[in-house]
């Protein structure tokens, strides 16, 4: 296992220390927790709390800051944070206007965030929750009932963060989220699996000439293992799946995310983005915004995912609103 | 070779197309060249042009924009752009106040950028140049007389970009650069070598339990191959080398960069940053700013580099000046 780490059991704590060291002008860690919270919280602004297992960096701590998340809660690698930890995140984030929990759809996350919501409500904090299930690759999965939450979650962070900053109420932010989530769909491909430090070997094995469509960000099985395809062929497959899922119609507007899964060079992400562009040229839809980079990773997994969001109302404006976080 | 590409010979052209697609509100490509130039150029502002071989993304096109580079010129993978291409970059960038070329110290880059400077001067454009040689790992190297230019180059882009935006003249920006460059020093470690698409196999081979200190960003040999060390041990080695090179003195102020080499998860970069912090606690110096991330990569190389810049005057302010580029 070639990793720049110390004790595998300490990776999350040491990562959080390094993250705070590098960004101490903007964020702090709630003592004795795995909660990263922004320093410049605004009284009366709806707070957004997200998180989940570690290993998806820059998600979620890299998105903590003005215009995006108020706090991020990190569990151990690929493991949900406990309800107590999420509760600490809620308490640190709340500025009197209530807290929205943005949860990726994994059974452990949903259960623990929901329990934290109840605990916080018992302490008098108003809490709403939103479960993101954007991965169209498979129905149900190793750790999930229904569809998994993956890179599209970042779009929820960005747009709802902008909405909260604009002064929307908790009810309004939650309603916007409820409208937004069904309009976000993602699908990915992996060339290699991730290696969890405490496990020491990849979550599954792909031969030198193999890749797999639809792998999850915790190495959950995808829908088709095949010989290595070109970027153009991969774009054809992934755009095709999204096209079928959305049923592209005339004059629809979309936003687009190409997400590197951790070990994929930016060069390849841009080559893939170009192939996606070529595929989409044949479609009647208009792409309003695009973003390329490592946003929701899976440790050292080599691969990419593609996310589309079907836009309504002023969602593109929310996307372009200014943001001050570490990794945008 | 597990890469998301099409024809290996087309990777640079397709990457640039994908980059412009994703960032067309901010940048454009000069037709029939490998030059990326910002759209919002300011008349009368000194222009900064950098570049070199491709494979170091986000360097250099990811740093094109307000407050940083005016244009970036990309050669083939790990290959200098031709003088003609650099000339196109100079012509596209110049806003009447002259152009500063920021060159990483590789023989091919220095030669081709210098030739372009002469060609541009013959066309009446005022051009200065600055060669960055921050890598203290080795003297002379495979493609270099003297020290190699690596991740510290990004500090030059940032600070001189801020200086140009503040309205300094070409002479003043060049003088600032001459003062800045000798105060920037870097050193890295590689767990794996990069694979150039047209070559199809890694530039060198490290066994499963091996790593190498001081490897260059084109897989040039380092100074010591050893068994895999912990992050803490790597930090001890790299900070020790930088300490010796700078001869740390009381009350000196520094900026710090932890740079991922392409395939290194952000988690590991932050763990390493924490170990660097612990090493530096024993030193009399003060760290004014820190940044962690993939800034000057080497395709899919797994490893990190550490850069320190010894600060003078208002250099920390230049670091914090606002910037609008794709990858900061």
C-alpha cells in the first residue's frame, strides 16, 4: 500500500489537523470532535451541515465557508459519523435560523443524521434534512436502499449555500432542495478501486485491461465490467445513460460536472469533458455552466463521474453566486 | 496503461478543448495554437506569460485569469512549446505595458522562451524573462543545467500576477521577480512515476515497498531511493533539507505550499501538511500562509512536494490579493 500516512487508524484525525492548519484563517475544528466549522458565521443565516465518511476530499470540509456549507462532519474512512458527532456539527453551525442537513443516501448516514436531527430538536434547534440520491448507475447497493448519493451532492451544497446566504428561510431552503435533488443525476466509471488505509488493499480488483461502469464512491459494484474503453466511448456510454434518465427535451437548460475520483489526472478529466461536449452537441439541450475537477473523490480511485442538473428558475444564478471556501 | 484518453498523440489538443469548454466565460484559445489567454485582459497592465510541457495541470492554464497569468502556452506532454507558440502567447497577452515570461528551468523551455522573446522584441513588444529554479533536490538534472523549476513557480505566478494587477511596471514586476525567485525552495518525494501517454509505461519503476526522494516532475532521478517511509518521516526529511538550504533564522517569515503530484489523495496531502506543521513547530520561523493541493502535477505521479518561500516586504499581501482563475 503506497500511501503518505502514519498509523492507518489515525488518518482522519491527522487529516483534519492538517486541513485546519492550512485553512485556519477561514475554519476551525470544534474541540474533541470531527466537526469543521466556518469562523465567519452570520447570525440569522440558515446553516447548512453536511458530511459523511472520510475519503471523499475535498468533500465535505473543503466546501465549508461563506456561500456554501456552515459545517462538515467527518466519520472514519467510508464510515458514517456518529449521531453525537453530527449533533456537535448542528450545534456549532446553528445561528438561530435553523439547520439543514444535506445527507448522501447511504443507510448509515441517513440513520445517524436523522438521529442527530432528533437530538438537536430536543435541544430546541430547528432542523430539516435533505437526502441526495443522484447516482443512476444502480438501484439499491451495498450500503444503500435506493440510489446512492455521489458528486451531485456538491451541486446541492453550492446552490443551497447561495440560497441561505441570500437570506432564504429554513423552510424555503428546504423546499428549494426538495425541488433540486430530483433534477440531479450522476454516473461514473472506475479504472481502479480505492484502498482504505486500514484495509491495505483495493476494495476490488480490476485487471490491467479492465474498467467498470457505475462503481460507487466506496467501491460498491457497478453495472458493467468491460475492457478499457476510450474517453470518447466512455462519454458516449455515460451521456447516453443520463439522456435516458432525464429524457432530454427541447430547450431544457442544464449544468454539468465532470468529477475526478481521486487519482485521475486533470488532463484526463478535461479530455473526457471535451468528449462529453461532443456527445451533447447532438442533443437539443443547452449547457449553462460546467465544472471540472476533484470534488467528490474516493481516496485513490482512478476514474471519473459525470453529473447533470436540469435547471429551473434562478438556479444558474445560485451556481454563479460568489463563494469563499477552500476547494471551489 | 489505464488512462481516460483517446489517441495518445491528441491528448494536449483535446485537453485544451475540454479546458476551454469548461471555462469559456473566463478564457479562450488563440485559434490554431496551444495558447490559453484570459478574456478580460486590462489595457496597460503588465502581462504574465508562462507555460511549458503539458502534464502539470492545473499548471499553467488553470492559473490564467485576473490577478495571475495573462496567458499560458502548452507544449506536448513533458515537452517545451516551440518558440512560435510562445510568441503567439506573448502577442495574445500584451496589453501595451510589456510581457514577463515566467519560465521553469528546463533547457528546452529556457531556449524556446528566449527565442520567442527575441522574436517578440523584433515585433516591437517589450519582453522580460524570469527563470524559476526552486527544486533543491539535485544540482543539474536530466533536462536541466542547474536546479529544476517545480511547484514554487506557482508562487511566482501568484505574487507577480498580483503585482501586475496593482499596476507595477514591467521593470518593477521583473525586479520583484528577481528578488522573489532566490527565496523560493522546493523538494519532493515520489511513490510512483508518471506514465506519458505516448510512452505507455511509467518513466521509472519503484517496487511496491519503495519510494524516491527528490524525483523531478518529468520523472528525473532524485537523490535517494528507500523503503516506504511514514508521512512523519518524509516531513522530517523534506523540512530538514529546506531548513539546511534556507538556514532558518529567528523571526523569519515564510509561506508554505504542499503540492500533490497528480494521483495523491487530498487526504494524504493534509496528513503530510500536519506532519510538516509539527516539524516546523521546533523552528524559530513564522509561517504566514499555507496552501495544500494539486498545483504543479506530473500526470499520474503519486507523491508530494513541499515548497517554502522566505517572505520580505509586502509579499504576503500579494499572496492574499484576490484572484479569479480556474484552479486556486
